[in-house]
C-alpha cells in the first residue's frame, strides 16, 4: 500500500457507523486526545433511531418523526461527560405516564409523576392490585439497581486472567450480596422466569399484566411467556432518565435532536464526520488492523477501528471469514437477530379522542396490550410468519407536548411502535407486510379512538426489512441481536467477543450488538471506547 493510495487520510481512530453509539464512541475517543474520523454509509446520522417515514411515494409532512420516539436508558454519565445538555439535549417530557388502552375505551394509568393517580386508576380494576403495585415497583427497582452498574462496565472474560478481571467478578458478587439475602434469592428465582408468570403471581388485573408483559418484550422477538423475559424487563427498568429509574422521556425535537446533540459534542471534540462514506473492508495485516477501504476506492490509514455496524457485518463482511476462527463464524451466524418491531406513523387532522386531554396525551405513552394472552398470541403468530389480526403497540403523540414535533401544517403525528411483527410474512413480500401493518394499525386505532379514521391525512410504515436495508443491520433488529440471557453480558454478541475486542487486534465492536444491547443508551459505544482507549494507552 503506498501513501498516495491512502487518500482517505490518517487518523488514530476510525469509527464505522454514525448511529448514536458510533457518535458516542467517536466523541469519547476525540476527547481522550485521539484524531478521529467517523464514517457513515448513509447520507444522515442517527442510524435506526432517525429512520423516518420519508420513503419514495410518501406524501411527507412527517418531518421530525424517527423510528425511535422515547428515550429510557440514556447513560446519565454520558449526558454529563459529553455535556449533552450544553449541546442542546432537552426533554419535552422528563417522565412519561404509561396509559393502557382497553377495548371499550377504559384506561389504566400508571403515572410517572403521581403515585395517587396510579393507585386510584388501578384501584378501579382491583383494590388489591392497587395496594400491591407500589411494592412490586419497588421490588423491580431494587433488583434493577443491582444490575444497573454493570450496564456501564466491560464484561470480564471467563479466563480470570488478571486482577482487574477478578475485581470485576468481586464487584458482581458484591452487587448481589448488597441486595440482602431475601432480594438475592428473589433475583435468582425470577431472572430466568417469564414475565407472564411473574405478573400472575402478584396481580389479577389483565390490563396491568398486559402492560408489564408488553414492556418485557418490546424490541425483542419474545412473548411474555418466553423464558427470561423477567430479565429483559429488569434491563429495561435499570435505565435512569432525567433522574428517574425505569422511566421514559420524550426528547425535545425527537430522536433527531438527541443525535444532533451527540453530533455537536463529537464535532466540538474534534471528530471529523463523513456521511455517504461506506466502509467496504477492514484491512488486516498479520492479524491486526492496517486501515479501512471505503466503497469509493479511497483508504483510511488507522490502527484502531471502532465499528458500530452489526457484529455480523463487521466481522463476516468487513473483515471476512477467512481471517476468523470457524467456531466464531458459526456463533455469529447463529446469533438470533431477526427484527420483530415495526413502525406506523399517521399524520392526523385533529387531536384523537383516546379519552385524554391533548396535554395528557402529549405526556403519555399509550400501550395497547389489553392482556397477556393478547401479546403472547401475537408472538405465536409472528413466530410462524403470520401477522396477528390485532397488534400490540406503543403509541405517542409527541407534537402535543413539543411543537417541534408537529407534522406539516402543524398537525399531530401519531407514532406507533408495533410488537409481534414477523420479519418475513409467510408467502408474501415486504410490500404486502407494509400494507397489512398500515391496515391493521389504522383499524385498531379506529376502534380505540372514535373518529380517528376520518382524520387520517397521511400514513407511512417501516418494516424490519426496511430497517435492515437502510442501516445494513442484518435482520433489522432493535438490539441488532436479541437480548435473551443466552445472548447477554459475557455471551454478547458471541462467546469470546464480550469485551468489545475482536480477534483482529485494533478492531473493536461498539454498537447495539454488544453489551448491554440496543435502545438509545450510548452504553455499548461508551464501554467500547473506554476499552479501546485503555488498550491503546497501554501500548503507547
Ligand atoms: C422500529 C424501531 C423502533 C425503535 N424505537 C426505539 C425507541 O423508541 N427508543 C429507544 O431507545 N430505542 C428504540 N429503538 C432501538 C434503537 O433505535 C437502536 O437500538 C439504536 O438506534 C442502535 O444504535 P447503534 O448506533 O448501535 O446502531 P444503528 O442505529 O444501527 O447505527 C449503525 C450505523 O452504522 C452504519 N453502517 C453500517 N454499515 C456501515 C458501513 N459498512 N460503513 C459505514 N457505515 C455503516 C449504518 O448506516 C448506521 O447508521 C427502535 C428500533 C427500531 C428498529
């Protein structure tokens, strides 16, 4: 390779992918004094989070909408460390209310702000459940608290190779010990359980159990009776946003504004950001990174690469199987990651009537999952490539709390995140899936909000295959790879890759496919950057 051929420039660190994790990793590396280039294949930053309803043929008017609409696990350490508030991050609603929608118009409210509202609302269904709910929440919060510190840490290996690793195991043991004997026993008993069994042990109200069961599975291809969905529920509850554990917040300006704040933080730290820059190959010489080849034929000269692309893309495509051990290739090929989450957006001519005021609607995360069986049967259908007649979904109307998120003509946009969506519709193509998603979502919403159907001005949908096509993540999965216990922590994304390092020296994984998984947390990006920086510091 001649110097002249490397017209892409020379950097200490190159980051593949401009999703939020790539931006976080790049910003942290630059703040540590490295020269950093970030290479994003697409024309926009934000990866899955900002994928919007702007497909050809759409009549538009959805301006600020993205696939993600809520933030629940963004690392507080990152918000502070990257000064994201100074770079423009604000929350229009810091703590959303959860509102379970029921056929017939009844509502069950779990308020993010007022325990008495929650008690009264649940009490209308079951006074016993209203009494039990605070203790249940406190119990989950204690267990989630014990797991939370490990979200921000690099998992140890199973080799117990040095004191730092032994210390990590001691930390893990201490976190369990600190729970006390009763909670420790509880955690050990329930962590592998399914969320349906857990909620049925405590509650009798179908709507409440449906709401909790839905939260346990959203983002993954699970039903509430799938094993270890208590773990996925606890993981969701272990995030802290705007100072509240387990809450969901609405970013002002939508997910695009969070990405813009990260972009500003990265640029301020000195990161050079290039869009339309697809990485075609990680160049490897004698088992270590020797640069990147871009699709336009140029090359980047660098010795450290942090890749936020899917682990399969990074290792099997960009590095190539010939550089890898056969067992690793097999584990990566078999890791589960077919997406089961889709979006439908509606631009409405009027505020819909879900039985809430416009102000309350803007502050609410509406969930349609009326009972556990509803969500479980949807999962059964999706498993066999069928679309359930009625889809479980999470709905927001962000423009009602934040005028920046109104559609064109100042119209409210309804953003629906759909669970139980098959990655492939049996015997049908993706266009048919998209049409079916639109038809079933609008039919369900028309039942739940009288008059809504007549106010629909525009509608768009996003399928898992479209997520895959737009981001290059095979499967188009929310977490890149499912976050069941067998694909988490020491085993994520595959045995031997859990420390973000790869068999190629200088190549690190930093996207949602790594610990602790997806969602707008920034944690895989931050943990990977820390690990890579520590390794290069040691070698310098
Ligand atoms: C339908 C849906 C709804 C969701 N809703 C929410 C929500 O409300 N809240 C929430 O917290 N999370 C949500 N998520 C999950 C969240 O969006 C993702 O977990 C998160 O965006 C993953 O971020 P990432 O940076 O790790 O990866 P990605 O967002 O996948 O970014 C990876 C980037 O790498 C780029 N790339 C890939 N290959 C190359 C290459 N060869 N060269 C250069 N660039 C490359 C891609 O173009 C992409 O921009 C949702 C996900 C989906 C699918």
